[in-house]
């Protein structure tokens, strides 16, 4: 069976050797030695200054909204994973959806201004599949209207834009270290922010504690545990190799599909991408279903990322967004992971090409 991704696992003894350090302390969470070591190593690997490791990639979004004091309306993208929208609603704010750019699949920045009202407090956009939003245009709008900017950068591990970590853009960025993501800690994630927000974010992720006997804000528990951090530390040394291997698979797909009617993702210029996903866009949904079925009949399971368009969620006031809905119904992510055998890669390519005819 071949899935859209395959969780990378280090050798078990490598994981255990790292976990042993925590065993020695008798300390399994509350920001133990391994969480601190992981944060330090990620800071240097990603070249980004302010990081807080967390227990998943959803709580950092909710903490960002809470700790920035957002309320009212948040302008957001309908083409993302459900956590982007659910976090806004969970924090008592109203998502205002803006359609996406059909080439980059990120929020269409040219449509943001028209949606700003007196209730708007922020823009929460997703760097979809690790492809940067138009961060310069968004920063300009945010500055002009005094809005905060949060990036759901769940897919952006290792991505740089204009020579620096994509996590450095916006007031806050969040990443997911879920087992299906490029870099993982089983469940896990991180928050990255401008220095002036660090203390508030840190406090909110640890119950609002201000030392052991005092509280400074309403908080929650989003702490990463030691076994999670150990997984991250065991995997980090492999990341360069993992990304290189994925790059070769992406190049093989690009070469194979370049002459077909499939459209692939256009990466924004000056991006050093991480090859996190391989989405292809079909001319219509029936073509997609035809190819998907054919792959599944060979035990190959691509995924419809992202489907459905988030403006159609049952707890969202109905609205229509033509581009996002059209892309959501015609996009399919093909298997992409380090260790995908050439033989299987060729099989996937052949099935897709055959069924496209
Ligand atoms: C995976 C993902 C999340 C949620 O991350 P978890 O670690 O699963 O909580 C949020 N946003 C996007 C775009 C994602 O793909």
C-alpha cells in the first residue's frame, strides 16, 4: 500500500538514545532538557530567532489569536486545512473568506482591502503547500489598516523566502510537526513570533503562569513533551537528506506531467521550497475521480488536499468563492516521501498519464 505520505522514522535505538537523556532527569514534560535542546537546534537549523515548541500545530494558531487580543472579523483563506478556520471560530472570531490566486493557491491579496470593515482585526493566511503568500503586499495592507498578520505555516518547515526563513514574516507564524508533515514529532508544532509578542505567547501556552505561584493571563496547556522532542531531535539530522530525496521525486513528476493537461503548483519566485507536497490540478472533478480510482485499484492512495473548500463548512455562514471551490474539487496530492521506490514512482506516473488520455 502506498499513501500520500509515509512518516519518516529514525532507527529505534537512535530515538531511545536521545530519550535516555530525559530518563536520567526523571522529567517527562514541563519544558525539559529535550524540548529546550530541540528549540535551540531548530532555531539554528531554520535560522529564526523566536520559537516555542508546542504539542501540535493547531494550538499555536488559537494562542496567537488569543494572545494578540483579536476579536471581530479575521480575513482568511478558504483553501487550507480545517484548523485554520476552526481556530478562528473557536476563539470567538468571525472568519471572512477571500478567494485564492489560482496559480499560487494562496490568498488573493488583491481582494483583501475590499473585505476590510471596522470590525476587522487581523489577516490569517496559509502558505499553502509551503508556497509563500504575497507577504509584502499583505504587510502593506496590514500596516495601513493596523491589522495583525498570522501565517498558518504548517507546511513551511525549512522554506526560505528572499533569503530568510518564511517563519520570520508576519506577527506570528505557526508550524505543524504532525506525523504526516515534512518534519515531525508524532504530534507537535511550534509558534514563531516577533520578539515583542514572545512573552505573551509563551505565557499563554503554559496556563498563563508567571512563575509557579502566579498567573498573568488566561492560558492553556500547549506544552511539547519530552518523548515528542526526542522524536524531533532524532529526525532533524536527516532533514537535509529527506528534502533532497523529495526534490528528485518532484522533478520526476514535473518532467512526466509537463506535457500533459495537468497543472502543477507555481512556486513564488525567490522561494527556496521544501518539496512538502505534490498537488496536481485536473481540468474537472470527474477526471480527478477517474485517476484517483485507478490509483486506488493499485493500492495507491493520493489525498484530496484541500477538500472541501472551507467556506462550505457546516458552521460557516454560506458564501461562495469560485476559485477556491473549483481548485478544491480538482486538486489531488500524489504520493511524495523519502523512500518512495523508483518502481512505484514510475507506476504512479504511468497510471496517471494513461487515465488522463
Ligand atoms: C496539519 C495542519 C494544521 C494542524 O496541525 P496539527 O499539528 O495537526 O494540529 C494546521 N494548518 C494546516 C494548513 C495544516 O496542514
